């Protein structure tokens, strides 16, 4: 069975058929899904979905792009949601300088306050890092006890080595299947099997050969096959290893 460790089934793209898609996943070989929130409504819905479907778990957090909705009520809300039984991480949190270079200080404050929230509750974090590699790495290194995954990792092999040395996991999504993505191959070359997570980031970033369509967890075999080829193992071995990795990081007994 496959563990999709990052899929946004709370997203509006699934409003028309969310139940049909989620209900079909186990019979399609997807045994576990982790749905991370990005602000208040998505975090609430992720937590609700985790209680509605036995194969779904949730993370709750405030995405850096959602800085406009971050206020004094945000952390108390996240603290309440963390108490829900199937919330297993804080995320999606981090820094994004692709869309917004004007509010770096606010993004950093949001990131650090949510890191402290995760540490206070003994939870891992799911980090979003887009064109903010140096600041993201600097931030997490300030918290040596912090653990988690850099979702859709897009940093260098050198950055990957530093994170791996400190016990972090790296998430790989549809872009690993894109023909010109040499960086992903370089990063995977230095990443041991026991630190790899597979993700779809559904409904976004569909892999080849379904690129450009709405993504969902049933497309994970394309990602697994590509990573397995780069690592020199079978797709079945990659499936087993990434299942174990996800369960270990998020404390899931499955």
C-alpha cells in the first residue's frame, strides 16, 4: 500500500467529488493520506476529513502565502485543532519568496511561532520552501530538536545533506518525473531510502504522463516508479520503504 504524505483534499478542486475520490483510494492501493491545512478553513476541514475517513490523517498550519489572514486568533485555533485525535503534524508552514518578497519578516514570524507550537506538542512539521532555501534552512537549524519533512524539496544536494544529517525527511512530488528536473536526481542520489517520502500535493503538480490535469493520490505510482529507478530498487520496495518512513515520522501505527 502507498502513503501519500501530502495531499490537499480540503481544496475547492475536490468540492464536486471529494467523497468519491477519497472513498476510492484504498481499493486503488493508497492506504494512507496526510492532508495538511494552509489556514483556518483548510485546517479545520483537513481535521474533519481525518475523522471521516479511516485512511486519512491531518496536519494543521498557516501557509506563508496566507499571511493576510494570520492574526491573534490563529495560534489559539491551531492549538485547539492539534487536540483532535488524528492531527499528527503542524503544516503546511514555511517561507515563500516566489509570490511575496514584501513580507519576509512576517512570514518568518509565522514560521517560528508555528515551529514553537509543534515543539510544544511534540509534533513534526511540514515545511514549504519556495525560493527561500537559505532562510528556511537557517530557521530550522535554530531548533536542533525540530524534525519533519521539507515538502516538495527543491533545494540543492548540499542543503539536502545538511537536513539529512540532522534527521529530516525530504518529500518528492510530480516534478521528479519531469524530464529536465536534474536537481531532483542529484538530491535523490544523496538521500538514503529511509528519508524519502512520496507526495502528490494534490490537486496540484500532477506527474508525467498526466501533467496538467487535476492530481490525486492514485497518480503516486508514477512518482514511485521514477524514484525507484533513480535509486536502483523496485517500485514495490520503494512503496514499502516510503510507507514505513511516513508512519515513522508521523507516529502512525498502520
